[in-house]
C-alpha cells in the first residue's frame, strides 16, 4: 500500500495561498485552504503585474485570462490643482519596452483567476480560520474556528501583512512590521469612464490622490499620505482621518471623498514591510506578504508572492517522502533562495517612496520633470533594469 500524500494546510485564499495550492496539487500533495472571509474579496487597488510572477502565471496558462482583466491606461499623468498636466509618461510605451509582459490588473481579479484554476482540485474552506497551532517533528495540529482539530504535515501562512499564522507562531506584528511612514486608502465607485483614460495623480508634498478607470463606468480612488505612526481609531477611524488629510486639498479630492461612504470595498492600512529573522519554525512556514512584504509603494507584491509560492512548492516537492527534520529543511531552502531578492526589493522600496510621494516642493518639481523623460530610449532601459528586473531564476524544468 502506498503512503498517503503529504498534507498541507494553507491559511489565506489570496494570491500567495492559491498559487501555492495550485503547484502543490500539481505535485500530488493533499491541500486544504482556509480563508477567514466568507468569500473572495472584491474591488481593491490596481497592481502592476510583471517579473517573476508573470513567468509563473504564464507557466500556469493564465495569461490570456489575465489579459482579459488588464486595464488599459493611456498615461500616468501628474496633474496640478487645476487638473493640468505637469508630468508623467506613456504606459503603453512602457509595456512595449518589456514586450508587453506587464498587466495593470486589480489584485482581486488576479486572486479570482487563481481561485477558478484551483477550486475543483483543492479543498477551500471560507469563513474559517486557524485558532491554534501545535507543531512537532512529525507534523502540525491545527484547531480551526469550527472546533475541528486536524493534523497536517505542514502549515503555511499565506494570510497577508497582518498574518494570523505569524502572530500565533512568531510573535505580534509590532516585532516584525516596519512602518514606512505612510498610510494608504483606496475604493471603487461609479463614474463615467470616458472622463478618465489613465491614472491622474495629484501630489502636494507628503500627500497624493489619484483616480483611474477599472471597468465600464467604474473608477478607483487612491490616497497616500505621509504621517507618523497613528492610532487610527483615536483619530476617529480611517474615513475621518482621510477627510482630515485631504478634505481641503482641492483638485478632485472633494469628489472622491464624497463617494467614499457608498463604497463597499474600502481599504485602509499603514504602508509597512515585514522583516523577520526567519520565515519558518519546523513545519510551519510563511509565504507572500506574511513574511516578504515589500510594501505598496514598492509594488510587485503580488508577483513576488506568486514567485515565492512557486519556489516553496518546488522545495517541498523536492523532499516529498522524506521524514522528520529532513523534510522541514525544504522551508529553510525556500527562504534561502528568495530572501536576498526580497531584501533588495525592500531597500529599493524605501528609496522609491521618497520620489513617489515627494516631501518638498523642489523634490516634487524634480519628480514631475524627470517623469517626462522615463520613456526616452536610454532612460527607459535604465528604469526597467533598475526597477523592473528580478534577480530570481525559476526552474520550470519539472513544472
């Protein structure tokens, strides 16, 4: 009689968790995904999807479906209070420079595509969370929110920036969450798409608001502002804080804030990175933003999450059938393969934030002027190499 397949419990039905579930299933693992939300999240913010994660999506056969969700953008335009152009660059030319291996897509749309790919092959339990975890050399016992206590060979936290698995096994957020000095918010609302054919971004020192189309008659609003670390609730909550920061800023901010109350996909959070001394303890590990968040201002979080999930699945499969500490070494190898690139991206993100949301009128003027040169031949080559290249080599030989 053959041995039962290696079993893995994944916390989080987001980009990292669903990608990991797909590749583990491909390699013969028995996978269970738990998700505390009652259903997949909708709306949210747009991401730039490229790099190693794009390669993983291509290997999964997802590019045509993802292209159907691509949001065409004519230009990223920096504007003044009168909505006049003061800088920016042509987005299609940027995409052409990377052979169109770049999509603008809602993060929720990417997760939905991944979900459709795995839902018939993997057990996914919504409205369910992990209440307790106990690990040993032999495996992991998880107590779920429905009261069941189940055993698995591995448990992987793919549950985001505020990972519950990380808090259960590695300590509270304050120990590993590195605040970058910004808060962000986004939501979608109904509005004529014809008025906005790209990203229009209004910036004053330390604050930025943007609007862009995300579908037929639907727009997204995006806010980012510099701040010391706050107790958001003592400020009256996220909505009150956003009104305080942007209510008298001008441009189209009053219009955006007026639509905030009717939004059903409102998102607000601190802009943070996760920096941990190690990503695993025995047979319990982390993937995606739970351990490798480069932050929203750094971009590429979803793509790096997919790349990390692929590498983790590859390493787990390499040791499949081993026992004890030998099998748990796969989590250590996965971290060793990915961590140097994540740390490089995190360092870049800290520097990029200063130019993305300039702090002084002079740095704002400089950013606007330099943005006009991004698509010049020599500059675009430097920009792509500096900000869009990944130092990750993914082995698809056995995929």
